[in-house]
C-alpha cells in the first residue's frame, strides 16, 4: 500500500503496516489522505490485517483521511488483483452475489500482478506459489473486475479525486 498526499509523496511503509505514530507523521508532512489499511480477516503474510477498522473511508483524529483498501463486506476478503488471481473469478463472482461490494472501493494491485518480477525468487515458498497461480491472468482479471463494477454502476476516479469528493460530502 502507498500513502499519497501533498505533493504526491508516498509513505515508506508497504503492505498495510502502520507503526505507532505513522499517521501523525504523515499529517505533519502535509499528507491529506492515506491508503495503507487492509481491513481484512487474513492476508498472504505480507500485510497487516486491521479487521477491527472500518471498511469505508474515515478520518483519523489528526484529520488525515484514510481510504482503506477494498474488501468483500462481512467476510473481509481482500479485493485486489492478487486475491482475484489466487482465489479465482468464480469465488469472487459468488462473493459479490452474497455480499455486494461497498460503495467506495480502493483496488490494490502491484507490478507482480501483471508480470513476473525477479524479486519473487526471494519470497517464501507459500508466497511464490500464491503469486504463480494464474500468473499471466493479471490484466484479464483486472478487466473482469472493471467490467463487473461498471455493470453495477461504479465509476472510476483517481485517489485525489476520491479524497476531494469525500471531503466535500462530509
């Protein structure tokens, strides 16, 4: 995950790892919003789970707006290209039927979702195997997700536009 705010700067902590004080540091550096939280029940072992946190955007006491990464409501499975590839489109089709997506979705993806990266060889075996599943399907999976969301009336905006709209409506 990356936090993007004032001046387009990004947070140094990947994968939803927030150390005590990070939010205050980001706000102090001029960030107005952040996207570092996976409010999920489990992860592949790279990210921190924050299942106790809201699945929709919220504001920290410091005024920093958190735009959490999307999860399937109630079951809190991460809705990202990596997880779509891992669990399969059939699983997500069924999850969408049972638990319609939230009104605001921040979709997570990485370079390794679309092309094999050399650094994959350094990962633990379970992660190498997870990333190998449907390895060449990243673009097709993303296209499926975009089409599925468009058919449900979703529109797509940048993170900055989303933060601005959310600030204007609260």
